[in-house]
């Protein structure tokens, strides 16, 4: 029996997980990766976020691929946000119910687990293959190799899991009637770090995602297994007093941190070195369509790169893989065009929704979370969820702790938002919030949305 | 005195006119063009629209460049739309006042006039230079030449007038924090032709733009100096009974034309040949920002490619050139970054507006123009314009017969639309339209928009 060969571009998180799925379906898999094999080197994330936050959708996809148990030991549970105010005081906002958490994991460690598994399952990985050109009609990819030579391959089936700057997508853009939108937001980010305390312990609460929300900018920190934290500073590139354009030297760095993040500053002995050494990275949102042409497919960030403010980029990409696997199970491999067409048609509304939610969530993370009225709003929603666990699930929970379609979560979230806006318009809400007619609030959503 | 050299990419209509402007400011100008010198060859438009419709903004820009008089003899005035219904009956809709017209001109003839003039003014034109790569930071462009050799140039100032698929814009996309959106519409087009009658005369009214509006598709025809018409068929690519996907052979072509465009069909002896030989072309809208970086600039379609349904693509590009020339006159050439920054800031809202209007106008051209209520609406608007020539100018006229900023025309158009929707909601409007309180209608716009 002739086995079909699938060629993947990109051995990142999505490409590696997809390779595992495809191998388990008995397909031949080759992955072509630009980088050299980095697994035994001590490298950082090439300017990309070093920590990922794994949540329900991601776990389900790992479980389906049979790799969940290997990943668990590398994760650190975060049960909520710990908000740091300007005075160094902190308070805790649970993400969901008591046992619901998102899980911090190092990108590199995670990628290594998945890629090792893909290889163990029989995928062949070709490192140092930089895509120079893709001819979509011929399904020909030409690569330049590290030694300066060139190489071309023909694929029966070609999948671009090659990220936000996908080479396959670039080829789609110039070779197809292809709708494409790329948008950079006004903010950039820089990775920083908080090492373990002198006693070798976590310097802060290790079971939370820490946020220093400052309105137009913010700092966040995620725990690592080695008891350090990886921090990410989000600032406008320019146009504001506190912006990357206004940080010229070490004095400016210290000034910003002492003024706005003083408690974090005291935990960051490497601040100046980190700040100077690490690149200032941009944040892009891309949406495009179609995702498939002539037995080729875009998947993960290549199809829909989102900003990181909902922590769903990787989880969404993993869910892509799981959905695609389900379609292969259902329709077989005799018509890849059919499988890929079903995939894009079914999935596109959901990735549009999560891209939009991620964009909107910057305001929630950097501003709302510090607003007392927002906290009351969250409490009311939590109470609703407690009273009506099936009927009222907060948007964050639908996205983060369920497998509900993103587009459905988005639509329900909009209905809830309208109702909650009305509830919050009561001038006495601060006093009355725990004496509300909760059944009536629920009813308003049910009526207006016919949920 | 050291003369500054400006390098332009693309010797199309916009690049050629811009070269004339820049030469008149005493700047050295080199144009690099992908094609061979086509001026003495008998070529068609490479799948691009063969006829252009020159209107007020275009004429003003030509006048400012001192080239208007050379263009006039090559144009054919069109004073309105001549609508062809399914029975072959036609009626005429004037575009504006009696003497207001748009002017049909052949793209090739026009490009030749402008490029000849640019050369006469001292611009040097380098044909057969295909851009392979642009390094924006270094302002380096590498070209491949016809003989297979490569060549690199460095520019002090580099302007991309290289159209909807601009190479400079592609470089921006991968090298800058660049917002970019490309959208293909569901329709494509094909150029066809109506030759002169056997007597050597125009086969139809030569002073109109002919439209066969059929809802989801349409045919249009523009007159040429040789008494032929160039026709353009706009059809959905797929998803409808009448679509390019459903036209498989000559029988299908004849079937569509006999059924829907029978009067045109009788004038098209070359239909089958034209249809088979000419490519089916796609229609793209692109919007992007920024337009400038490091003394480089995008202009014309490279900065804002629009669909052709408002007939403004070229006119807008010419206006770009004229506005840029005004800024050079005002700010001089000691800081190109300043000039280019002023240009993009001032111009972007206007090109966004005309891109949107062009997109919306497909419905007007292909559907509304055949609707009796639409005709009454147009009559009411014409009456308002007659009564209040300054206060009520129809949107089409603001766009086509004035130099008002596109964004302002757009905003006023939206106000007028609201008022007219209300006027047209009168169930007896068909009987009453010429007995309306016109002063009150005008007043509604003035009040709601504080015009």
C-alpha cells in the first residue's frame, strides 16, 4: 500500500503537533524547518515570547494526540491574575472556578517535547531549510540550505505551519486571488526576567499570572519551573510619554520602572542588561482567506496570527490540528481538497472571532483589571456563573476553559456584555451588587439572544 | 548646485506624470520600468483596462503639469450613462450638468503622451528593469534585466509608482511595521470590443458610457477615437448561474450574450475570439499605511489600488501627483521625509474614502441604475442641485466634477443619502417627486450635518 507523504513547512509548536497527528494516521511526514536543530543548544526564543499559557483547548488537543502526560511535568499552574497596583499592593482575580487554571510552559521546552515525539513517531525533520520560493500551482518549494546550496522539492500535499510570516502564505498572496490583512498594533513588547529569590524560591506568588496594569501600558510575568519569572513589558512604540521611543538610555529604563513598577523593579537585578540585549518586538494580527489551494493548506499562525492578549494563539493552533485530524478521520485521505475545504469553511469564523477577542483584550488586561467597577462586574458574572453554571458562563471561561466554538463564545459574550452594561449602569451598583435579581439578569440574555 | 536625483519605479500613467512634475521642479529623474519600451509596438493593455475615464481631478492635474492640451485630442467626451435594458431599449442618464462629461481615452495612447513628455522634459527612462528586491533601509533596488543580468542601484529618494502589485510596497510589507489589506472582490472582468459599423461609424451613441446593468453582473462600453467601443464584461467568478465558472465553451458565451446583452451581441462580430483570447482578470482593492519610510514613498495604485466602479483610480493617482507637487513647492526638497509625511497624513483619509466609494458603486452601476425609483431619486437630486447649486451637489458630481477632498465628499454623501432615504420612503414619491418641498430637504442636510 502506497503511503501518502505530507510535507510541512515549520517545526514550531503547531507543525510538530500536526506531525504527530499525521503520523498516527499512518501518513509519511517530512518537516522542513528554517532553523538549525536548536534542541541541544541553549537558545532563547529568537525574540518571540518565551512563555506560553496552555489552556483547555490546548490540553484537549495534546490529549487527543496522546502527548498530554509528557507535557504536564513542564507546566506551572496559574489560577488567576495577581494585579500589582502602583503602591506595590497586590490582589488576586481567579480566572474561573477553584480548580481552573492556565499553565505556563517554556516555548523551547514545549517545542522540544513535541518535536521529539514527532520524530519518535517517525516524522523526518529537515533543519536549516529556508524557504526561498513556493510555486503553489506546481506545489514546488525551493529552499536555500546553510551551506549556500539550493534544493527544490515537489509535494503531493503541502501544509504551511510556518507562523505569522509564513512563506506559503506569501506565495498565496502573490499567486492567488487571496484576501489578506496584516495589522500591527501600536504597542511593542520586550522580554525581561525576575530570577529566583536569594533563597532559591519564587520571588512572587508562583500560581498566578502577574499583571502591572497601567492603562496605556503594562508589565506581565509568568512563572517558570526554575522558579524564575519571564516578564513581558508592553509599551506603545511612540506617541506617549511612556513609550519605547522615549527610552533612550539606562536612566530612562530605571525611571520608568521605579515610577510605574517599583515592586517588580526591586526583583529585577538584570533589568538593564535584559532591556538592552533583548529586541523590541512588534505585534501583528493577520487574517486571510482562502487557507487552501491545490492540496496546500495554511494552519496555525500562518492562517491567523493574533496578538497575545487572550493567551489563545497556540491553543487555537493546537485546536486547528485537532479539528483537521477529525476531518481526516471522517473523510479519509483520498481527497485532500475536500478535507482542507471543510477545514477552512468550518474554522474561519472561529479564528476571526478569537483574533478580534485578542485585540479587544488588551484594554481589559492593561486598564479594566485595575478598575473597581470592573471588579464588581466580574463578581456579578462569577455569581451568575455560580447560580446558573450552564446558562451563564463568563466569556473568559468560554474561551479559556471550554471547547465551545470561538465564534459562538464571541456571540454569547456580546449578549452578556449588553446585559452587563445595563446592570452596571445602576448608579448604586457598588452597594447593591450582591442583592440583584440574578434570575432576571440571566433572563435578559436568554430573551435577547434566544440562547 | 547639486541636483537631487529621484528614482521612480514604474513608467505607467502615474509614474510618467510624476516625472513631468519633478522635472519641472528641476530635479533629476530616472524611471525604471519592467516592460520593454512598448510605445512603437502594437500591444494591448496586458490584461489591464484598455480605456480610462478622465474626469475633473485628472484634467486639473494635467493642466498643472502643462500637458492638458496635448491630451485633449485623444479623448472622447461621455456626457452620461446610456442604459441598455433586456429588450434593447436604451435611455440616457446625464452625469451632471449639460457640459459636464468624463472623457474616454486609450491607456496606451495616454501613457505614450505622458512618457514622451517626461522624456522631452529630461527624465531618463530605463526599460526592461524588473525589480527583484528592494532593501528599504539601504534604499537599494536590485533589478533583473532582459539579458538575464542583474543590476543594483542606490537611491537618494525612491518613489514607487509601480501599481497595484507594487514591488516597493511588497518590501514595505516584509520590512516595516506595515498595515496592509488586500481584498479581491467576487467579480472578475474581461475586455471585449464593438468595432465601427460597416459604414465606418460608431455603432452606438458615441458620447455616452454604455451600461447593460443586470444585477449581479453587467457589461459596459466606452467609445474610442477609431469609432470602436471597448467593452468590459463584469461577472462573478463563481457561485451564480451567470459566472465565469459556468462559461465553458463558445455555446455558453453566445447563450449568455444572446440572453442578456442581445443588442450588444449583434454588434460584436469578434465576441468569441475576444472572449477566448483575452484573460479573465481579477479586481483588487488594497489599502496600506504608512506610505513612506526613509525617503521612499508609495504613490497612486501602489498606495491605494481601487476597483474601477467610480472611474477614479487614475484620476486619484494624478491628484496624488499634483498634491505632492504642491507640497514640494511649499516645503522644498531639503527634507523629503517632511514632504512625504505631510503627503501621507493629508492624503490617506481621502484615498480611503474613494476606495470605499468605488467598492460601493458596483451596486449602483450594475443594479440601481436600472431601477425606476433610483431614477426618480436622481431626478430629485438633480433638481436640488439646480435649485441650490452650491448647497446640494450630488455625490457623483462632488467626486467626478470637483476637487473637493474625497473624504469630505464621502461625508456629505452620507448625509445626503440619509435625507434622500427619508424622502424616498414616501409611498407616493413616484407621483409627487416634482412637488416636494425642496427647501425643506436641503434644510435637513444643513441641520443634520452642520455643513
